[in-house]
């Protein structure tokens, strides 16, 4: 996919927002955007943390074409102010443009002379573009979008076909070699997020409730920003986050784009999390009167993390058997299929699925129809099942018929009665050979009398 990178369309504030988002994805913690009025050489304050060390990091964002040495001096001042001459601190300057050569020299000097107390890093427009690409962020129409090529790993076409054959084998009288496939994979956009929540609700008599959860998962539909349904969620994410592949584009693949910016989707997620975690609690006040308090978490109590955009693959099979068409839509992960639509499991005549009436389906090899036990009226010709419609319609020269029920046999007998003589010869072995014998005898008679 071609990644657009039109950072110029972002406002200064959105630019800072973009940088904060990237820093979050890089792994920095406790990211805070400083109020605009209060910018003293720092736009973002955050924290680096691993097993060994933890230190503050301040970021200065410069959405401009050219950054000179004074910006570095200002940042250095801010860094000194922040640590108040103790510990270690890192500073980062990010620009959508370029740094002057003197900036690089000056930063090199600082990093050398103050290596035990501070370090400054520079990210110019080129490097920023690479970071955006790395984290699947693009800027479209002045908004920060997430676009990805990542899809949940899924069964390839062959794997899906094998599963479908297995399904087809449940049908009595199945015949694999009549199946003709046409497959398309549709990729549905999905957002995955995790969150922590830590809310405390206090009244004049003390704290009455706390809501604390960590690593809760949330899955949103990338088209409508609603929650994705439970079955789909369990299918793809039931055993943890699945393995991911890059979508290779071709004409048999259709990719549905993500409709929302990262900001939009976070707003929706916050709303959902707040709704879901709002509780009513009863408590007694000082006067021993019972009160009810609605405990609604504040957005600042919620930490959203690990936002991932990922596609969920759905395979659409148009299957033709003789002149009958069957549609199947299956969500596929690496191991299993989740049928969204499956006409292999449905009677062609009444459209009921076999699970509904808990019985087998039957396949007529002659016309390709799959029928339920009620609609099958299945009979066999030379022990190959055909539906009754075919049994009546086809000319069944010299074939032996087996009827699966007396009713069907009687039905056929009635039809037979009404057939003209020629058709009767076709239908009936004895009549046919009798007729042939009779004609031969007559012919023989005629010939020998000449
Ligand atoms: Zn039926
Ligand atoms: Zn048939």
C-alpha cells in the first residue's frame, strides 16, 4: 500500500498529537502534552522505563521547515530545569522539516560533554516519515489515520477448500468432482485495544467504591466503530492475539478501508469503557441515611494502550455444481472456519438448514441440488441417488431404479401409467427388451418369408 505522508496539512496542535502518538507506540510511558501557553522548550513530558532504568524525557515539537541552534539551547534549559541537577534526562526534538548543520554539531558536543546527565536526540522530517510508516500511521485530509496491511493469518485457499469438502461430505450422495469454485477474500477492518482503569469514588464519609481493571481488551469494527460481535471476537481472538501476516494484494482480494482516525476511535473506546464500567453503589451517610451514588469513571482514570489496526479475513466462495449455485461466506483464522453463510447446509427447496431440523441433507448428482429429507424424495437409478424431479424428467434408458419409499414407488407408477408407449419402452427394461424381441421376431419373420 502506498503510504501518504502529507504532514503539512496538520495544524501545530495536531502535529504535537501525532508525535505523542508515535512516542506511545515507541513505548514511552506517562505521556503528557503540556498546555500550549506554558511551552518552555517542552511540548511533551514522558518517561522511559525498562527493567534497568527509568528517566524523564522531554520532547520539543517543531512543525516548521527549518530548525536552528536556539531551539536546542531552549530544550537544554528545559532539561536542566526538569531534573534540577540530579539524575539523567533525555530530550528529543522532532521537526517536520530539517535541522541546520550547526544543530547536529551542537547536539554532538552536548551529548559528549554531559553524557552522564543528559542526551539529546534529533528526529527530522525524513526520520519522522519512517516512524509513521513503521507504525502504520498516515495523514489524510489533515487527520491522523491508521492504515495497515496487517491481517490475521488465515487458511489459504487450499486449506479452505479442504474444509469445505469436509462439509460437503456430510451430505448423502456427495460428489466432489462436480464442485467448481470461485473465491474472493474480503478483509474487514478491526481495531484492537487494551485498557487499564483505576477509579476511586469518594464522598463525605470516605471512599465508597473503586473500579480497578487491567489489560481489558476491546475490539471495534473499523467501518462503524461499534463493538465487533462476540462470536467473531472469540473466533479470532479467543486464544490470545493471533499471528499476523501482510496482505498481498491481488484481484481476488478486497480490502475495506478503515473509516476512522485514531482520535475518533479512541473517543469511541473511552465512551464505551466509561459506559461499561459505570456502577451504582449504595452507602450510608453520617446521618445513617442510605444514599445512591453513580460511579462513572473519568477519562483520566483510563489508560488506553496497544492500539492495533488489523484486518479480519472473510472468504467468499461461489460454488457451482451442475447448474446450481451455492454461496459460502466464512471467516477464517489459521485453523478454523466460522461460517457466516453456508448454503451447503441448506435445502435448495425450503432454505432451512440441516441443523434446524437436525437431519441429513441429500445431494442429487444429476441436477446438483442439495435437499432436506422432506424435499428429497430421493430415488436411485443404478444405485446413484437422484432427486425425484430428475428421476421423472430424465430418460432412463435401461437403468434400474430403486425407490427409497413405497410412496415414491406408487407416485412413479402413476406417472408410468400416463406415459406414452415409446416413453414406457424407455422407462422399462422388460418392456424395452420385450419390444426389441418382438420387433426382431417380426423382422426375422418378414425377412425369412421373402
Ligand atoms: Zn427442504
Ligand atoms: Zn435432481
